[in-house]
């Protein structure tokens, strides 16, 4: 979750509202050097670590976490982007928490408010062991600080060689949330929206200010229900289409690429939308877009939870959910930029790790031992993201990949009906898509799929032609049979005409024997009568 401490906007699924959901750029007012391991002169091995100001607990929520004064006084005005973004994320936190508490019908969020002496602060809300949710965290962070160039590059997810040296002052704000339901049939949800701004590096006064927006909403089901997938992605597409029709296919693919567990060769879930370092549009437009996306969280997710929270499940269903949550943990701790940034820069640890579930499970060689179990073998749909694009024609136009699910690797009943997604994952749909695997193997798979499709077309045409040949042969045989029947009838008529029916009166011995019978005239009778 938004690392309610300092987590840079990046884009990932942890709770740091930056970067991958954290809002934690180091308020690095100090750089601390540890004692050298090697004491030889001029050979000190120094380990540099970032130190940020410790959080101070607060008894009540302040009206704003923004500083009263800033380098630019307009930053703290109610009309500034900083002020309006803070108001937006705090409103989103309130609406999501209210919706969760309404579903829970009893349990409430625990709230921690904290601040930092140098400016900024945050509100962390966590609900654990509820009636519906095993763990739900919704965090808000507003952070000021100074970070070294390395931290800046980590937060931005880039390592440009032209980055100016020296500490970089920054402002970061974001909301981040991960919701883990108890019922295995209800999906886990993650969302994070953040705004990041840097001032000129202290040793490069006058340098241009950098700013960007980031965020996204995605869900991770343990069992797939096609209706849930369509509903969730429809809401995401509607939010995107209000601003630019290209946003949904672009940010959906970005989401599929980002939430990829490389060491497992799996996607973490069934996607959604994701964007980061977004500054190629008007700042006002992107602020409104982030607001629309944050406001779409409740309508996209809560109806699904309401539908699934009371479904009966077995221990086997629960065990599978725990195994999938193990994958969730692996991604957050190894790949999520927000989490890794927060851990490296000394962010508020409780906020950073609030994204982790209360329980998870790892079994040795589970895929082999569990194969063949219909509800449990669900990872097939994760190998290549899939059409979890909504069943809209517009979405299908942007599909780049989808995947088929066989009996052993399907997620519950829904996978069996995913013919429309049978082109490759989760993602976009009709045209093959490279899901970002660095070694290019997805590109090879894509080319192989296209080759097989072409072969299938050729074979289909050959089969069609052969069927037509068979039908023509049958028609010819029927015609030949009719002709033979006619010839047979004609032959019968000819035979009957050849056998003349002349009457012959038998006389003598034969006449007395047969009693003057009338017989057809034949050679034998003719000879006998003569």
C-alpha cells in the first residue's frame, strides 16, 4: 500500500502509493555512512544508506499534510495540483473504507495518523480478521524529502545516464490499497494512484521541475468467473474512454507486463490498468483522469465481493487460495517497485508491508502433485495474460494475446468458456502481443501461433475442397446408378421381345404327354415337333 511513509510513485502492487504503490521517496535529509569494514587507510569499504525522518504519531487527522510554505507558495494553495491531489486521495480512502465497512457489517478499520517534522504525513487504515476480509489496507501518504540520484532513478524506474548528480528534493502523494477477502472465490484487489514532483537538484539550481502521475487498479482471483472479469474490465475501460480511447488497451497491456513474476513465468493476476511516469498530457487532464480511476474502484470491485463472499468453499479451495497468495507475496517482495523502494530507503515498514496477506502457502512441486484437480489447477491462464478484456468489440480490436485453457490448467468453470479469449492472455486480444519478456520468447511464441493459424487456414481449405470432391463423386455415382437402372429396364424389354410368344401345338408323343399344351417356340421344341 502506499507506503504511508515515503513511497515513490511507481506502479506496483504494494501499498506504497508510489512506484508500485508507495509513496516513499526518502526524505533523505541525511546520508549516513556505516563504520568501514576494512580499516586499512584509503581502503574504507563504506556502505551508504538513506535515512529519513522518523514518523511522529498524531492523535487526529490534520486538514492537510502540505507544508504551509514551499519554494513556490502556490504549492500549498487550495487550487494547486498538490492540494487537489491530496484532497482526491483522501476522499478515495474514505469512500473505499466506507464501502468495505458496509460489506463487513461490523468490523471497522484501525486508523493510524502520522507526520514527519520536515513536512508531510499519512493516514494508514487496516482491517484484519473481519467477517468478509482477511486483511484490508487503505493508505494515504503525503511526503516531502530529498533523495540521491539513485533513489530518484529507482522511483522513476529508469537509469538514465544523463541524470544530474546531487540530491533531488521531491514531493510525493498517493493512495494505495490491497484487499484480501476470506472467501477463495472473491478476488484480491489492488489499486494505487500517485503524484510525484521534483524540484531542481540542489547543485543544479534553475533546472526544470519534473512531475508525473502513476497508478492503476488490478485484481487477482484464485478462481475465475467470467462475469466478474467482464464486469471489472468494463468499469476500467469506461473510466479510460472518458479521456482517451487509447488509454484502456495501452494501460491494460502495461498492467499485464508489469505484474509478471519472472521466476515463475506467470502473471500475478488477471490485470486491469496500470500507468507510470505519465506526463505526456496536460496536468489538469491527468489529475482528472486519476480522480476518475480512483472513483471507479468501488463500483468495479464491491459488487463482485457481494456476489462471492457467501459462497460455500472447501479446505481444498482455501489451500489453493493460499498458494496463489504465495505468488502475490513473491511479486511484492521481489519485483514491486514501491515495496523495494520503501524497504531500501527506510520507509514506514508497517505501511509498506500492509499489502501482504495474513496467510499464504508454499508447497513443494505443487503444480505436478496437484495437476488434474479442476478447481486447483488455475495457473494456465496466467502463463500468457488473456482476454480478460471485456466482451466489447472495441476491446477486441486491441487484443494482442489471449490464451486457451485446457482441462488441467483452467481456472474454474469460466476458463472453459473462454473461447473468445483463445488467442493468448490475458491481454489484449486479437493481435499477438509481446508481454515484455526480456529474452524475446514471447515473440517466438507469437510467431509460432501465427504460423499455426495460417496452416490451419490452409488445412481447413483443403478439407473443404475434399468435402466438395466427395459430394461431387456421390452425385456422379447417383447419376451412374440412374443410368444403369434405365439400361437395365431397356435390356429387360429387349429380352422379352426376343423371346417370341408364338404358339406351337405339340403333336405325337409330346402332344399326348402334355395334353396339347401351348409352349413358346424354341429350337428344342421346333426340332422335337419336326
